[in-house]
């Protein structure tokens, strides 16, 4: 009686082992198929990437250009301030620049703002500049 039970247990183990190997084999095949599917999706994405980037650029060309110009302007202002700070640290150069600024302001006031005809001339120059 024990021998029959033993044989039954062995055959059950064999059947379970075969079903497990079939399940493992099918699981491995499914994983391999999923891996290929993911790989194909990645390849398709990178194949279509230049087309998507081109259409994105065409659609948002103006805002991207504006943002880049603003960033470049900010960088230029920072560089300008750094150069001015470096020049300002040189002795006697800062007072010289201040004197030049004062003289230019006095000249501008004398040249353009002193009489009515000069103010009208300045207004016409500014108007033509903005047109």
C-alpha cells in the first residue's frame, strides 16, 4: 500500500514538474516577447524623435526664440555688470567715468533741452527712430 502511494506521489511530482517547466518556459517566452515589444517601442520612439522635434520646433518656434533671446539678454547684462565691476575696482577710473557722465548730461541738456526748437528737433528724431 505504501508503494502505490509512493508511485502516485512520484507521478504527481513528475506531472507537477512538467507543468512547472511548461509554465516556466511559457513565462520565459512571454518575458522575451515583452522585452522585444519594449525594445521595438524604444526603437520606434527614437526613429520618430527627429520628426517630433521638428514639428515641435515648427509649432513653438516663436516662443522658444523669445525665451532664448531673453536668456541671452540676461547673460549679456550679467557680463556687462561683471565688466563694469572690474573696471570700477581700478583706482581713478570710477571717478573718471562719473565725470564723463556728468559732462555728457550737461551737453545733452544744453544741446537738446535748452530751447523749444531744439526740443522739437529731439522729438522729431525720436519719432523717426520709433517709426
